[in-house]
């Protein structure tokens, strides 16, 4: 889809705002929950990677908080990404050569020489962005499953990952009876890590361990705007005040502040998704399809 000149300008404004607001949001390195809310059962949101919560869960998180529910946010995978490490090591930044559609928050020069094992530097830095985002969203608790993000490598690894997710979700379900569980709509999202979370939810629903389960379609923003709600059980129209907070969460992924471990990794990784989610004040909530088929996505 062609982008108008006005839209390019508004994107640049978003980036400028992001650099400032994200930095302010992430200003404190230590963070502890501020609300103790044992009175009601929590809504537990599962983010497969660092960024999914800002892209497609944030509005729903804020909706539940506004309703007085404690909100727990789970980071499921460690988010290893060797390609992203190699991208960040390039000088000048490849984003500067993409016709400036996605300007680099570091001005095109990162000055990094990170290991490209995909884990060291990348995992802590992506997690720093996630923690800043969680803080912006005001969640009551962050839980980090720290699972190796490897379900795409083989069927066996995929199945082991599903088993690990199942066990950890089940433990939370037992620890917080009556909690609602919010995953992403992995069967629509074309990554094995996301699909594995949906599979875990599917099996736990079948076993009666989970009852109240929803799925936010976080990759909806890849689609044309008019098609994003297709098939959704519920479209959340995010109120302006909440959308402002969701955008702050997104800015945490486009903030260049190496002194606080913030390297704008999320934006360097999925700039189009970040821009589309930033522009669309909706989230798309699904229930599990009746013809749901668990299993790894075919490659
Ligand atoms: Zn993801
Ligand atoms: Zn860059």
C-alpha cells in the first residue's frame, strides 16, 4: 500500500515523540508492583515475545485494569534473535537506507559489535524494553517463563515447547483459581512460538484446567485495516486515554538509551507492525475456532 506524504510526516513525529516519551517511561531501572489487589481474580496475559504485549495486548490490559482486575503479564520466550543482533551490528543502520520510512532512533549509527549467538545482549536488551513497556501499562505483576525460543527448529522441539508452556500455564491456573487467561491468536499469526501458546491453551481447555480463555490477534496489524476484524469475537475500541498509554508502551521499543539497556530493538525488528498498531486504536479478540488443529505450522 502506498504511503502518503502526510503519513510519512506523522510517522516521523511518532518516532520523535517515542524517543522522548519512552525514555521518560523507562526512567527507573527498578520497579515493583504498586497495587496489591488480592480481592479479585487476575487476568493473566501471555506475550510470546518482547513486543507482542505492546502491539496487540496493551488495550485489553488497560481495559481489564480499568475494570478493577489485577493484571499479570507473562513473557513466555526469551526472544533469542541472531538476525536482529546482526542487523544492529551494521553500520550504517539498514533502516537509514530504506528511504527513511523507518528512521533509526540512533540516527543511523549504533556503534555496536554484539555477539551474534542471538542471546547475549539481545535477550537482556529485549527484556529491558518489555519491562519498560510493562511499567508503562501499569501491570500488577510480571512473570518471565524464560523459555528458549526454539519451537520453529523441529517438530520435537515444538512439542517440547508446547509441553513446557502447558506446565507453566497450568501452574498459574492452579495458583490463581478463577483467573482469566489471554493468549495471542497463534493459529492466525504464522509463527510457531505463537502457535505453540495457542496449542497449550487448546489442550488445557480440553483438560478443563482453563475455562475463561481469549486470544488477541496481535499480527492483525499486518493486514489491510478493513480486514483486521474479520472473524473476531470482539473488537476492542481503545479509548483515547488508553491509546495514549498503549503508544507509550510502543515507544519503549523505539527508544535509544543504551545507558538503560534500551536499543530500540522492537522497532528495528518489526517497524511495520509497530507503526500499524500505533495508528489503529483497536484490538481484536478471538475465541478458539471449533475446527482448531493443534500442531506445528507447516514450513
Ligand atoms: Zn511474537
Ligand atoms: Zn538503527
